[in-house]
C-alpha cells in the first residue's frame, strides 16, 4: 500500500451570491462546473465543484454560496490566505487584460521563488495567484470559447497558509504528510511532496502579531489533501490520532471519502480519497448539468429545486 499524500485534492471556500459565483468561475476563469449539489448540512445551499473535464484531484475548487446570510471574511492568521493556480508561460498578459476588462481586482505580475505570478480577487474577495511554474505543467485544461488552452489554468499550483508560528503546522506536513521544506524567502516557507508532480506545494507564511483571520465570505473553509483509497485514508487517521489530535470518523461525501481535523495552527484540514470520482452519478459529458442530491435529500427535490437560486 502506497501510504502517501498525493498533494492537494480540493479546496473549499465560502461565497455570497450563487449566480455571481457560478458566472465568475465558469465564464471569467473558464473552469468547468463538474458537480452541482447541495451542502450536506444545509441543503438549501448549493455546493459547487469547479475543475477540469472530470474533476481530477488537484483541480477541484468548491464553494458554499451562502448568499446574503454570510458576512465578509478577513484574511489573517490561522487561515488559508491564497490559492495558487498553474498557468502556461506567456499567459499572464492575457489574464491581466481579461481581469481589467471585467472589472476584477488584480495586481501587476510579480515574482517569488523564481516564478512569475499574478494576484487577483474573486467577487467575494477570495485571493488567488496565477503562477507560471518553472516546470511545464502538462495537465490537460478545461477550455472555453473565451479561454483557450494557451491560457487556461491547469489546476492548483500551491496553497498558502498564514500562521503566527509555523512549527506545529510544518510538523504535520513533514512528519505526517511526507512533505519536505523546499525553499524559503523572508517569512515564506515552501513545502513540497515528491509523491506527485502537480498541486504538490504548500506555503507557510509566518506572521507573528498579525490579527487572526475570519472565515466567512471570500474565505477558504478548508483544504483537502489527496490519498488514493480508503485503506490509505484510515492509515492517516491512525497517524493523526497518534499525534493526540482529534479527527472525525470516515465520512462518505458521495464522490470521495473524507476525514477532517484541525491542524495545530488552526486551519481545517481534510484528507480525501480519489475514489469513486465525479462520474459516479452522471456521465462525464454531462457533469454539472443536473442537480445531484445526497440520498437523504432526494425526497425533498421538488422543494429544493424551487428554493435554490436559479443559475440561468
């Protein structure tokens, strides 16, 4: 059994208006809606999954769009503060022009760890970096009429966690997940897992004295790390329990199996399996086209279809 973390599986964030969220990620950013379902604990709220053609682990960005019920979040410590996407060399001018034309807040390109990147905010204030990786990213992107393959995102490049003191979080990455310290610049420490070539970087930014962040609208709710199957999932559960941390029982999320725990720095981590995947309840060609409900809510379908926001 290959007991390795296989990089980032998915990242889940909180949004406000559902249609605005859907339009931004499918039209402006050019991602595919691979699954339209509902929050397991709040079925009157969508759970959107955006990614590549099949929702490959490492490409999946998910949202709970809670509408006007959610207040704006605030970036700070004990939080995932940036999501990095991989984009091709030569594409940053395209994205800069696209963001400007659509009124998206962005910064001019900059560089860290020898890689160029472009920062932007989504309509809820969630912070992203489009990064041109040193090594060519050969993942096949989802493309649209407006975002072609020469510019399209390839999936995650990295995720950034801001913390007052990084030591305890770093030990989870290295001692439990099998990452190693790759580089450091000032107060940013980049960790990598060699078990996968993509979506394999975690940056820890140490910011002593910075205010604690507020997880709400425009914030990351949790970051999920990938394992191949349930046996490996439970192997990691034992490792985390051995560290004296609380972790959930195995949870069936229909498209993967999960465990959740809060790492010592305060960020909610999930470990998620690559099986069974998003084609378990609709063909790949039709992913995201229908409302898919957890079995316990199927009898409420008629009501939910009336109260969930219209996306067309």
